[in-house]
C-alpha cells in the first residue's frame, strides 16, 4: 500500500513539531553550574588562575618536555616546554593527546583478578589482597621471575626493576615494544659501535646540513625524535645568508618527510644500501668533491657495479651520479638511514652502508654531521636498554620450557606487538602466573591473572634520560600533574612494597617509596642550568624546570671513525617468491597512532593521516595504476597475504607509491585496549614472521612480499579530503609503462 | 462595500497568525534559554546546604575572609571544605547545616555548590580588578548578601548593567571598549 503525503499531513506534522518545540521551550532552563571547591586546596592554587606543571611526555621514547595547564586540579592542556633543550616548546599531536590517556573511560579503577585467562571476566580485588597475591606468588617463584617492560617506562622504574631482578637472581628485564622494533632503536645503537666504536643512538645535525639524503627516514613523522627533527628541518630550510638545505628522500612510498623533500625518488624496497654504496663508488671513481672525501670513498666504497645498482634500484645511472655529485660537493652533506633498513634481513650492514657516506663526508661529530647521542650525565640515572629480538626469542623459549614461573608486564603489549609466529601468547600458557600493570586492559593483560593498574604518566613520578639527546645531555623530570583520577597505584611503590617481604630484595630496595629513591638518584646529578645547591633545592628545580641539563654545551670530541674497509652488504632477501607474492610490503609507523599505543585516544584516531587524510581505519595504499589493473577501487576491501599471515583492509589508491608496492600503516587491529581501539582495522604484525635479521637485532618486517586478493566487499573510507580534482583519475607520470 | 472573508479563509488566517506567534515565541524562548544566563532561574533552591550568609556577616566575618581569591584572581572562588572546618570543628557543631559540612569533610568530598551569579562564557570578568583597583564593595554587584539567608541573585548581570557603571567612570572611553570584557 502506498501512502500519499498530503498537504494536510504536512500541516499536521508541522503543528505537532511546533507544539513540541514550544513545550521544550517552555521548560525551565536547567543550566546549573556546579562549583566544586577543593576539600584541601593546594597552596599554589588560585580560583580561576591556571597553574602549569612541567613534566615529560611518554607517548613515544623520545622524551619531549611538556607543560600541562591545570585549573582547579584538573589537567586541561598539554604544550611543549620552551625551556627543554630537546623540543624547545614544540610538541606533536601525540603529545597533545596525552590527556586522553589520563581521562580515558576504559581505565581500570582498582586491582582486578581474572578467574580464567582470556575470559575477560575480571573480579575487583582490594589492593591489599592483590598485593598479597603478588607477594606470595613472586616469593614462591624464586629467581624464575621475568619482567617485560616497554621503552617509555621511567628511568627510575627500570632502575628499580633491575635492582629487584638482580637481588632475587632473576634475569635482567627485557625491554621491547613495537615502536622501538620498528624504528630500530637497538639496531641503530649497536650499529654505531662498528662505525664510531661506541654504542649510542645516532643524531643528525640537520640544522647545519646543506644536502641531506634520507634513505627512507620519516624523521618528521615518527622515528627517533620527530618533534626535534621538525625544528631541525625548519633550520635546515632557512639557514643564515639565505642558504637552504636540499633534501632528497629515497623511499618506495611517500611519507610526510618525502612530501616536503626537494626530490622524492621511489626506490625499490631493499635497494637503499646498494644505492648508498653506488654513490660512494661514483665519488671514488669520478673523484667528486674534496680530495679527502675521494680518498675515504676509495677505501670505503665496495666493489659495486653502478649500472647493476641502477637496474636493481630503479634509480637511473644519471640520477645516481647527480646524487653523488651533490653529496660530494656539498659543504655539510648528510645521509640518514631510515626505519625500514632496520627491519631488513641485512639490517646492520644496510645501516652501516648508509652511515659510511657520513664517514666519507668527514663530518662525523661536526656541525651539520652525524654523531652519537650523549650518554647519561650520571651513572645513577639510567635509560631502559632496548633488548634485541634474540633476547626476546630466548625469553619466549624459556617460557615454553616452563622455566618462567612469573611474568610481570609493564608498559608493553607483546601479545599485540609481536608476530603471531613468535608464539608469545602460546608461551604465556606455560607461565603459571602473569601480572600486568596496564592501566587499560590490552591484548597482553587479557592473558594476565592479575592486573595492578599503574598510574598514567600525568599522575606519576619519574625521570627520563633523553636519548637521542642533541646539543646537551638532558634528564627530563616527570611529576604528578593531578591527583590520580582513577584508583591506580604506582608500580614503583608496588614493587617497593613487594620487595619488603623478600629478604634479598628488601636489602637492595630499602627506600620507603619511589619518591625517596628518585630524590636520591636526582641528587647525584652534577650542577645544571637551573643552579641551586642542596638536595631539596635541586629536587624542586628539577621539577620546576622540567628536568636537568647543563648550563652550556659540553665540549665534545668528535668521535673517530673505526670503519676502515668497505662494507660487504648481503643482498636483501625478501620472504615469499615473486611469482606467488608479486608485491613488496611497505609497513610504516602511523604518524598518529605510532605503533598502536595511540589507538585508544579518539583525538588521534580522528586526526586524518597527513598523507591520505584517512582516519579511524587501516588502509592499504596501492598505486592507482596497479589498482586499475586489478580492477580495484577506493574502499574495496582486499586480502593482503604474506608468507606468514593475512589481513583484510580497504584500499586507498595513492599516487605516490611504487606500483609494485603495497603500504599499510601500523597501529590498528586491536582486539582489546579500550572502546576506541577495539575491532578497528587490522594488525599488520599478522603479516610478519618470527624470523630475526641475520644479526639477530630486529624483526624482519621490511623484507616481505605479499599478494592482493579481492574480497568483493566495499566499505566507505573515512576521508577528510575528497579526491575529486586532487588525484582522481590520476595518470602516474612517475612510473611510465606501468 | 464590505469585504467578506469566507469562513475557511478566516480560520486559515487566524491559524496562520497563531502559527507565527507560536513559532516566534518558541524561537525566542529557545534562544533565551540558550544564550542568556537566565539569572533568576539560578536561584538557590537546589543548594546542597542552605548556607546562611546573614549569620556570618552579623558575626562580623568579611566576605573576603572566605572568598579570598577575589582580591588576587579573576574568580572569587569558593572556600575549601578545609577552610569551613577550620572554624566549624569547634563552632556550631550542633547546627544541622554545619553537620552537613562536617559530613562532606569526613567523606573528603567537595561540596557541589550551585553557582548563583553567572556571566556568559564570552565575558571576561575579573574580581581582582573590581575589588582591588576600583575598590568596589561586594554588595555593589551581589546585592545585600549580608541580609540574605541563602544567597540569591538580585542583579541581572547583562551588558547594559555593566556599561551603566563603566559609563560613569572617569576613564569611560577606555572602559567602553569592547575588548575590555570581550577579550
């Protein structure tokens, strides 16, 4: 039966609508503003006046200084700390979103126990009962206790964990998360030993460089210290006397750094080291640039065939020669190895081959050159040492062999971060007792017997030995900005309480609480820029200024290169045959969600990705030409299959990617981790295998091949920007003939 | 000649006029509810504790004794529960309203007072400037709170009222400037 909507119906409906509007309008306005005065006011608080507290950001391992604006005891806004030597007042989107960790509605309030692992059936437990359970289990476990930490944990907590494990005779804590895995922290630091004779994270003085060759380093997006490199890049572009730095980005998929580069060269994945070697070869053969550079190039350039490299890398011989010439003749040339190099099977060699260009340039430790992060200013202060993948594999083996009686997981989410093939979740089944300190139930916490939620970083104490630190050594301070919003307990205090009952540990960890320990550690710092004397004053100024740093840059002796011969780079080997898996897989850390830890913050989920403007989704970036050949359009859900696993996600056709490459950002695909993260997109670690690189340092996440299968389904992409008139109907000029 | 309007036409006209009145009326009410502070509706019927200002003033306690921040901050602020208890641990402990305060203190909870005087969010108003620099008494804006039991709004704090006073000042040209209040 069809019903005709008559004029009469229209009037009836209209009258009803108006009547309801009138009734709504007649209701007394209820605009109560509740004034909640303090029960006990802090001394420095004034009604209506904001108080700012200095602290340290914990959204990534870089350690930027932050200032948090509070009103009436509530944190309202996070900004960069202008005094802090690392970020000088700047802060990225991730840093700004930190408030949503503090106020996250999915945070646990109070300790919980899980009756059956994986059941998500959590029973509230009093803190006393929880601590008693923890104590009796850890005591019974003896020395078979393992602590698994994340890279963003406070230095004092890492120190306490270390002292605890040493006291009870347990192995040292393992520190591994996806962020450090994908940005290659451990591997880059270790590679420095071969180059400069010391372990340390590399730093690049981009501010004073004039030509920079970035081999896929997305230093403006994620990487080791993106906020600092943002400022460095600004200086790079506007140097004194109108000088402007020239950036060449070699990467298969255009990143935000590639988008601002002067030249973007879509290099074949895995060919970066080869190109670096070819550039050295050309400098040596054609005697480009100053004599000393040519001499060094002759020593360090391997026996590579430039024509073969051109074919293998899809960068023409002329282009290679141009790169070599501009590099060799520049005053301050710089070569930066990217994240993807650290995920190759020949990672250390690849990184060293790129760094060899810096050695050839002769600018190591000098203005506009490559040097190493300064070590901690005092041995009393520590920075969590990221474990190698070999350590992680060893630990999982121990778990499987029933050698681990208790596992404590702090600030890491290995069940999400590690490839399924590594068997972490399965190995957990062999551990009788698993305790998690996660404030929000994540993929690892659902396998825990006990969760003792820690306070979030805006509610807790700590310090951070900043690495990489640039001009000066920096120790960032961390202090509670607000009183805890949820019923959470500081893990440092939980550990100290636990240690009191274990005689060996009680001796080693004798502090009343973590603040007493922190004050003792901080008191051992040498004189800093904030001045003052006496522990109380030093401690107060440490909190007030957001950390410690020296008044002036220490005189640094440029490290001498220990590289004396050409690097032999084993050709990059991709997993999966070209016939079965025709596409290269290019994974990258999301600029917003980073390694997935940002997925529980709706501000980050809702912020459009800078390159694609996609929000809230995992997307598969494919070149429009490839998509056309496969008959795929934007929003078509495809199955990406690697030799290790598969993932389904919608396609976003993206012109700035090689036609033989598929790019997927990391960060989505959580099965837990709160309402904003859960059941959204896919976890790319399903595509990655358990194999470590040849040197055992890192996962082989950058040397995978995949195939694309259509599923026939289609979803709407959450795009901020329409493609009409931008890249719609794009004919790819960069890849003729494809 | 008589103009005749047939019956249905007339009803349509009356209906139309009514519709217009109702629409405009409801729009006004809706907007009024949204944009105005509707001060009278803020009356203190819903205060969690029937706080008696009169007694405090009769006992010689100055406004600024409790609303201390008025002379050093834009907001006058509400006294903390701790401040109330500073005296009422020993004074008036048998009075029911004071016992209510003690209950909040024992639970360590803030008292959820309801705001009595409201200016819209787009208005910048500083107590400090008015109390310290201009030397105004609290009564000038808040009425004779000393003779009220539970505080109630007596002034409709709108722009005309603000300007009424600003216009009388020797530096009226400056005080008339929009950005004085709409910063």
